[in-house]
C-alpha cells in the first residue's frame, strides 16, 4: 500500500510538472509569434527534468521526462510545427544532445538524493548511539542509590528505626521514578530518529511549569548549585512533549554543574521572542571556545579527542538537546556571556 502510494505520488508530480512546462512553453511561443525562437524551450524542459528528478524517487521518472521533453520539442517547437520530423539537418545531434543533458541531469540529481539519504541514515545511527551513551551515565547514580538502600534494609532492617526505613524506602521510590522517567524520555527521543518516521507527540504546555519542574529535579540532585528561575507575567504556551523539553533543560543544567568550571549559580529565564518562547539557561562559569561549541553540538568532545563517556557527556548531552529542539520545530544556540559563563538559548514555537 505504501509503495503504491509512493508510485502514484511520483506519477502525479511528473504529469503535473510536465503539463505546466508544456503549457508555459506554448504560451511563450504564442507571445513570440514573430520569430518563433525556441532556444529557451529546451532549457525549460531540462529544468523540468531537474525538478522531477529532485521530487521523485529513482531514475525512471526523470528519464521519462527527458524522453517526453525531446518528443515535445520536436512536435510543438520544431519546424514543421505540430508534426514529428526526425530527418531535418542537424536534428539528430540537437535531440541527442538534449536527451543526454536531460538524462545526465536526472542521474546526477538522483545520485545526490541518495547521498543525502545515506548521510541522514548515518546521522540517525549516530544519534541513537549518542542517546544510549548519554543515559548510561545517568543510570549509574540512581542504580547505585537503589542498591545501597536495598542492602541497608536487607542487612540492617532489624536495627533501623521506622523513620530510617521510611527514608530508605522513599529514596528507592524516588530513584526508581527517576529511572522510569529517563527510560520514557529515551523511548520518546528515539521516536524521531526511528525508521518508522514517527514524530514527537506535542500538547500545549505552560513554559513556566516545565522550567519549575526541571529546576526542582535538578536542585534535588545538585543542592550545591543555586538555580534561579525567572518567567514573565505573560503565560507562554508551547506545543511540546513536556518530558522531552524537561529532559533538555535538565541536560543543560547538568552541563553547567559538571563542566562549567567555578560556576556558583545558574539562571533559567523565559520570555517571548516574536512567535517563539525564548528559554535561556546561563551560568557564571568559564564558558567555551567557539570551536568547542560547534563540536559539542554535533556530539563530539569539546577538545576534539575521543574520551571516556563520563568526559564526553557534555557533547553527547548537548547534541541530544539540539535534536530535541529540532524535533519541536525550534532551535538551540550556545554563546559565551560578556561577563563570563555560557548561555544556552532555546527557541520553541508558541501555540497558534
């Protein structure tokens, strides 16, 4: 069924474009009824072949458009008009040249499309690997906490007070919920890099609530780093997957905690920027060089060398953030602050 729809779509595109350029060429020929110069007609049909090859799959439709163009130029725009004539002096060379140029254009365009598809597949596989490495590091801490709390209850349950037991049970539940959210986020993120082509499911969410949730979770795990949240009085509503955007913000905050040397506080602000909500996460740390920013947004180490996962987490986390932003129709930008530190700016389309 999907293949049949694809073939039908390619046929409709081909017929529509060829009909349009044929009509345009005839109209131009009528306007130029004095000289009947047909020098531009061949160029128009070569352009049509290029567009058809670009918009359809495979070689067939572009080659078919080439054949149609050769026959159409012969019938409508070569003397005697409205009749086929394959015996005119110089005609074979002219038509062979037109067909060759059109076919080569089709072949080059199709090859370019396939190379783009191959690059997209390679990027998709890289993103999957980045996602797995990004969450593997974050899984270690809650798993260690759960194992430790469970061991304490198993080995010392008889001597622990009820309050201590409740605290340990609460710690296990909290860390288990964190792991559950992480798994859900991972599954959600992989949706937009999966071969099925599924897209992120978005619902209208208040930006201020997502910021507050991310700050609360980050504060529980990094109590030593102050997080200040500022939101406008205006209610900003964005279509989003709240879990994904929350994970994006957590990645940015964790980047400040782990990699912003000498950082003492982080600021999260939200404001309106035209048709977008602008969310900024700023720290007062050491900042980054421009070439480092370009590398980490592609999931590579800041210094350009392959290191252990724990050291590469900044690049992986920020590349995942950029992918999440793009999946929501937004963008992520990193830039150094004038007074020191780094600012990550997220733009998300507002509702309506």
